[in-house]
C-alpha cells in the first residue's frame, strides 16, 4: 500500500515536471524568437532576407553589416555622447542619492519624517506634469542643445527611487558600527566616506545598474533637449538611422543589437544585484 | 542575522559618574545639533533638486496651464480657458483619451495576469529554472528604441516575420500591423506583452517571500494545490499584485517612447500614427508643447492627466482595502 502511494506520488511529480517543462519551452520559444531574429538578421546579406523557411543561422555570416551601418550612421559619435551622459549622470546620482539616503537613514534632525514623506510622495508624481515647465526652466538657463539638462539634474538627489532604495539598505546595517565610529571621534563625513560607502557596495551597485539603464535607454529627454545631430545619443541616432530611406533592415537590426549589447552585458555581470534591487523596491514599500 | 553576531558587536557599558554624566549631556546636546546640521547638509542636494526640479516646475506648470505661452514671449493670462477648450472644443483630445484608455485597458490587465501566471510557472522548483527566468526577463531590459526597431521589422506587412509565418503556415494574409488604424494599437500591445518580464520579476520576488511553513501546514491539513494557491499564495502576494497594478496603470497612461516611434515614421512631423490611431495622451502633450509650441495648452493637458491619475490611484487605494492583505494589519 505505502509503496504504491510513493510510486503514485513520483509519477504525479514526473507528469507535473513534464507539463512545466513543455510550457516553459513553448513560452521560451515565443519570447526568444524576436531576440534571435534580431541577431540573425543583423548578420544576413540581401539574398537571405526573404526566404522561407526563415534563415536563422546565416551562411555566410555578413559581419560587414555592423561596419557599414556604424560608419554610415555616425554611431561612433553617438556612442561617445551616450557614454559621457550616462557616466556623468551616474556619478551624480550615486553621490547625491547616497548622501540623502544617509541623512534620512542615520542622522536625526527636525523635520526628517516630514521631508521623507515628501520624498515618497514625489515617487508617485507623474513625470509629464513637470515635463514642460522643466523644459522652460532649462531653456531660460540657456541649457538647450547641450548635455547639461541630461547630466546636471542628476547631481540634485539623483531621483527619489534611488534614495528610497539606498535608505532601505542603510537601515539594515547594524547601528553599532556608526555609534562606535562616532564615539571614536569620526565625523559624519568620515563615517559616510570611510564606513558607509565601502559597506554598501551591493546597494550602490544596484543603483548604478538601474541608473546606467535609465540613461542609456532614455529617449524622451534627449529628444526634447538635443537638436544638433552631432550631440545625438544612441537612442536619437538609432531613430534617425531608422528614418533614412536607404537603410536596410539588416543594418537597422545591427545597430539595434549594438545598442542593446552593453545593457545585456551589464545585466549578466551584475544579475544578483539587479534581482536584489527589485526585491528591495517591490516588497519593503 | 543570528544572535551571536549581535552580541559581538554590542558595546561594553560602564556606569558613568555624576560629572561624567553632566559632561556627556552637554556633549550630547552639541552632538545632536552637530548631527542635525550634518543631516541637513547631507540631504541638501536632494532638497535643492526638490525645489528647483520638482516643486518649482510642478507649480509653474499649473500657472502655465492658465496662460497662453509659446515659450518665447511672456505668458498671457487666460484663466480656465485652456481647460475649457481641451474639454469642450478639442475632439483630438478626446481621441487621445480614447486611444490611451484603449491601450491601458488592453495592456495592463493582461500584463498583470500573464505576468503573474509566468511568475508562478517560474517559481516551480525544476532544474534549469534560472535560465528560463533570465530568458523571460531579458526582453524587458532591451532599450525601447531598439525593441521598437525590432518590432517595426517583425510586424512589417510585407517583409515581417509575423505575416510571413501567418501566410506560410496558416495561409492567412496578415494585416498591415503598423500602417492600419485598426491594428496599430494591437501592435503596441504585442510589443508591451513582450516586456512583461519586468512585472514577472517583481511577482517572483513576492512569491519567494511567502513562508514555506504556510504551505506545509496547509498540505498537512489536506488542502489541494488549487486551494493552497487561492487561500495562501494569492492573499500573501496581493500587496505585490497591487504594487504592479498601480505602477502599470500610471506607467501605461504615460506611455510615450514606443507610441511616438511607431507613430512617427515621418521624421519631422507631429507623430500620431495612421489616422491618429496612435495619438496618445502624452504624445498629444508632446505635439502641442514641442511641435506647435503651445506650452500653456500642453500644460493644461498634463495637469488633466495628473488629476486623472491621482483620482485613479485614490480609487485603487480605496478598493485595495477589500482585496489586498497586509500581514502587519492583522497582527496589530
């Protein structure tokens, strides 16, 4: 009797696993197809484009698509511009968001709770409501058609979401470390630079990854603030490239792939921090 | 964290004498003042940002919405005229509301439900599951411009993979996905469903936070898989579902980049898609503000969207009391 039940359970478990796997594989095919199509198209020559069944592994592989598209679309310049903006803004966000988060997490001052609830309220603020007045502000400052609107605001707190994320992390650090340092005569500035930041590498990495993606992928802000093609980012450059009539799909896919690659590389290298960030942001709200 | 860690960090406490205590209290009040000052210094960059890049523009936008403003000459006071024009004389606005609502309705709920089902599937303990998790998450990190470029090709009426497959396998002639007013919004929904990984990963985190003990206890009591899902999983992750739902609604009401890119194939023209079928709320704000330089009118449109989103969020929080389960509330 008993062994029958165990065998029955095992059979049921096997059937369940088989069902799970088949569903997973079907869905995986659906989700992966566009990405595979992106990669394979970018390596095709004209004769392999309109064939049925579709060509998934092109023979011969045409690497030249990348080179012709890269030079024709002026992508070296866009790549450089995007890198400058992304790195410049990331530094500001990491610095000022961690500062604010340290203030909210560890230092007591009158009005702290009130200011923190204001911060939480700004998390819910739809971005469109400040879009036009912010544009007017930057126009009046003479910042249009420069990288300034894309970099400088990052040095003013770096975004409520990142402050919130870092504060959550800072509060999990044992308070005794900070108390001991204070008793030993360390100022809060020393504590911030020499104790807090080194201890917070995982959380700072999380913010760095999110910030990287935010700026690398951003489309609306560059669209609004930048006019001259020599100041375009990759996102604007790719859009311009797509609108050129002589561009072939292979070249379009090649450039879309090149824009995506850094994001995927960063994701694979820092996957653990990435998931951690999602957990921290989603659950402890 | 286990208790032994805590014990090693705990500081030795020695009783203080009377003068020591007085010295400490003076020292500590100075310390408190010092700490408060440092606190303000540390949050100062954020606070300045709040004033200049959030609160200032927020209020300025309300003011602009009551004026006629082209961004060059000073704003001219109109009172509520912009709002009256938007609501009563602007059929394009109502078209934008309709298109946006269509998209929100067609993408948010399926996204929330499919994302949850996908997360449940990916929460199964089978070998190689992390590979699948990564695979389903990847599309949601692809830059919007790149993924739109990819979908413009896949959904192309003549050269696209989708229509080619429909024709070769099912002998069906596929629609002109991106150039027909009937199919442009469904195309957008297809694009958005490819990215449900972002919601899925939040659910997955929620599912892994459900204590195993609850399932074990329920299994001992003889509860089947379906009952366990209905009575344990669903209530325990209802705050996560609520979070994804709120973010989903706020996000899809404000969707811009893919709509603009799919609708704006004519570079240098106001983007709205075939027969204005991709004229969405934020696209309309963009066209009015940055294409026709009607900053006042565009601000009124933005403020209306803000008001609608606040009302919707408020209603959802009220409704949430009926279906979202918070552990701490019961404990209290």
